[in-house]
C-alpha cells in the first residue's frame, strides 16, 4: 500500500497523566490499525482532541483547543473528561464530528472508523510492543485503575470517570514487563486513588505467569520491584495499608517516594471537603513512615481559600506545613468547578484572599524546601538522566518525579544519554533543584 493511501490522524492531548495514558492507548490502537499520526493539523485527515474538564481554566483550555483544531483542520472528534459534558462542547462547537467521555478508547475508534475508514495493511500496522507513548523512551506512566469511590466536594472526577475499576493484576504486570523490556527505566504508577487498588475486586487473586497474586497494592509493588527499574507511586491516599509499602522502600526495592494529596489540615475544612483522615492522623502517619524509611520523599498538594476557610483554618494549614516538613508541595487557590457540590457551601472566600493565602503557603514551603535540599549538599545520590544540552546533563533523583518536582544539574558533563543512571555528589542547591558533580 502506498503512503498516499494511508490515513493520518492528528492528536491533541490535554490534562493529567491519567488522561495522557488514555491518549497513549488510543494512539496505540490507531497505529495498530495502520493509521499514521500527523504532527500537524494540515497533514491530518482528522483530529482527535483529548480534553480536560477538572477546573474552569481547564475547560476553557479544552474548548480553545477544540476551536483551534476545527479552524485549522475542520474534522474533529472530542474525547476525555470534558466529553462527559457533551452539551458544553456542542454548545461552543456544534460542528464537531463526535463527542465521547473519558477512558472511551473503543468509542473513539468507532467514530474514527465511521468518519475515516482505514484499509488494513499488516506492514503499516506493525507496532513496537509497548505501543505508542507520549513520554520519553526512558520513563512511562502505568495506570492501574480507573475512576474513584470518594465524594470530595471540590471534585467532579467520579462523575466524569466513574467509580473505581481496578485493572487485573496480570494485565498491569504484563504491560509493566513489556515497558521494561522496551527500555523504560522508570515506571510512574498512577490512578485516581492508587491506595485503593483492588478494593472493588475484594483483592481477588489473579495469576501472573502461572503464579497466584492478590490484586492489592503491596503485592503489585513487590512484583514491579522484580523488574529492576525505578517504580514511583503517585496519588496515594494516606490509608493505614500504605504502611506496608514502606519496608519495600527502605529495602530499595521501589523508590522511597509518595505523592499524597493531603489538601488541607483544618478538621473543619477537611470535613467540608469530605476528605479522609485528619491533620493529626496524617502527621502521625508521616512519623511512622519516616521511622520505617528515613529516606522517604513526600510530595503533596493543598487548596487555599476553600469555602468557609477562616484565617484560623489557614493558620492550622500553615502550622501543618511547618511541622510536616514535606519535601515537595503544590498549592492551588480554590477554583469553583461546575458541578461540584462545594459550590453550594456558604462563606465563599474572595478570590484575592484565596490567592494571597496560596502565596503565603508557598513562601513558607520554599524556605522548607531550600533547607531540606541544602541538607543534601555533600551527599552522593543516583540520578536518572532526562536530557543532555549545551551546558551539561540534566536528570532527576529518586526524590524527583518528572515535570512536577526538581531537577539535578550536572554541569560540563556530556557523556550521558537519556535513560542512563549516574552516581553524583551534590555540591549546591536552591529552593527547587540540586547541582552536582560526577562521582569518579
């Protein structure tokens, strides 16, 4: 079959890593069926836009991306979280060809087939075993479940992505093994609620290579550790069951890193948010984790200016930040989300107060981060190389997830490639990043 007869699909992927994995799955299926992926609108016969609909700014960005694709190409299929609100999309862009919700790979393919049939050719349908990835070759996201069983008042994810649905443990490990064999050096385990993996299946026993294995996070992590690559956990709720993972981290089997979305520290605000646990429980859990694994890195996110948040509530949050001494923190000023039950709560906080509190929190955290990173000066650490540019090598330590945490800069060292592991000595630090030299 000549390349002139092949069909080209343009793709725009917005949103979080979970949406990114959805995009990878759609692209993998498209390539498996012989479609080519176009890097430009003008080279595409049709464009798929994977949207985000979590906050108003994301909705606006998604609608703008759809409009741009329509303007530049004209044939657009929309999927993703905003697709769960098809009326919003069709009101703004009635000319889209089709709209699906999130994790709807089969539906997307059906619409592509309807509007752009692709004759099959086994030569053009060949794929690398790991499928199409939007991340660099040396790291990949591994999504272990879909949806969420929580009812946090600021969030509409359960209504967009549905309740918790855990993937069979055999499927997860087969994908992980394939990724490792393809050259991936770091797996980033993601879901809406990673700690809850297997709850919906009552931790039923699956089979991996003929051996029984329970569908539970600890057993999954033990199996992933056998791959001999970095395994990093994201979106981990602070359940007591997480304690069982810390020995694996202390033994160096998976990375000593937890991404835990605490969101607040005031008991009153946490109750209004319908969040699990409390500030006291979370501080005690942090102490327990660090006692088991002193090298543990904890990242978290917080919201300032939630409806009803008083200055006293915010002071509790600052006190928690000061005592918790978290390594990495992200903070968002509260943003009303269309459809979230928090919108009906009384005592809305003015936008300027929300932002001012966010800035105060981040100023405190920057001082904490600077002190924690300065304490690493003189230490030897392992670094995974991400990039080599004209100034030297840029990588990440075990404490740094890609795109959200810090970097390690190794100046004047050019004999490395993405995916290499290097042993370095930290020689300097700032609020976010480390500077190092190669250990001979």
